[in-house]
């Protein structure tokens, strides 16, 4: 696979980047995605990765300090959608629906706090999604310690049936080591009808994007997972310590 965004012979895809959260554990009023990493706002890196992977349209869902994010990234050809209430990831994606009214294709859903993600990993996710004719493909990984993460629940045959957040998981589901990274490829027509129908009967009282996996399965649609071999690459940044570790990894990567 070519990591330079060569999409010859294949239709392009669009991207939604979720960047609305404040990030309380960063212990700062600055929006999480604006925290500097190697001299640039954290959000810079997932945007660049999506572009390099072949994305031809990028919608960024913003909320906390929306004005500052628009100002920082206003010259990059992005489309902004605003999430005014923090009601969960499913609700965040729904805010982008009007940006895709005339689109019928694949949408990559990416997090604004995953700066180490590589274009090659995103391209592999998209290629697998297309090759398998899937409606939803989940980017998963297997960390040393899966505690705290949503688990990818599969049948004995390896088919993904749902993603369960740890707070809602049974003791048996908590034994699963494969976790959800929060990154997906989804067919747009299914995506927006699914997020419009989400419920919030869960431990957090939020509209979970992860619930679209079970919805797709219940409709007889194909749901796959694609495995990221390096758990650090798909690590979300939630604390100043994690931001510092990401900076070290980025420096190491550039020196190789």
C-alpha cells in the first residue's frame, strides 16, 4: 500500500474529525485539540493524516472554544460543524449530517486527540472496508492493558457484533483484550440514519457512536474490524503526561 495518499482507481472518502471536547483531565481551559505538540496544535496531525491517506473532504466537529479552533485552522480548507451540547460521540457525528446531504460514499470518523495516527493505518482501514464491502469497519488494537476501553465483541467466527463500553460491560466482556480506538469507516447513508436513531440508555447517559455497530448487525449489514498493530499510534491524549509521551514518540519517529 502507498502511504502518500495515492487513490488511483478508487473513489475517495470523506472524513469527520471529532474535536468538540474540552478535555477536563488536561487541567487547562484550552480546548484539548489546541494543546501544542512539537510546536503545533494537536489537531494538526490527524487532519494531515486524513489528507495524506486520501480524504477529499474534511469536516471538523467543534464545541469548546470553537472560535479559537476556527481561527487556528480557518485557512486549511476545512468545513466546521458545531456541537453546542456535549451529549456524546454519536450526537457529535449527527451535527455533521448537513455537510453530507448530497454525499453518498465512505466516511472516515477520526478523533482530534489521536496525533500519532499514520496515513498508512487509515488507508489500510479504508482499503479493508472497501475490499470487504462492509457497512462499518472498526479500527481496533490490542494494548497491554485494555482496562478503561470499549471492547470489540465478536462471534466465534470473528464477526464483529457490538462494541461495549467498559462501564456497561459484563465481567466476561471485560476479559476481551481487543479494544475500540474510536476510529471507523462507515457508509454515509447508513451512518446518518443510524446516529439519528441512537438512544442514551447507558451508564453515561450519552449517545454512543459505538452503538451503530450493533445497529448494523441487527440490520444484517457487514461489520468488520481492522487491527492497528501499534497501540501507541492510536492512543487518545487525555492528560498532560500522555501529551508529553506523544511528543517523545513523535521526536523518535522523525529521527528514524
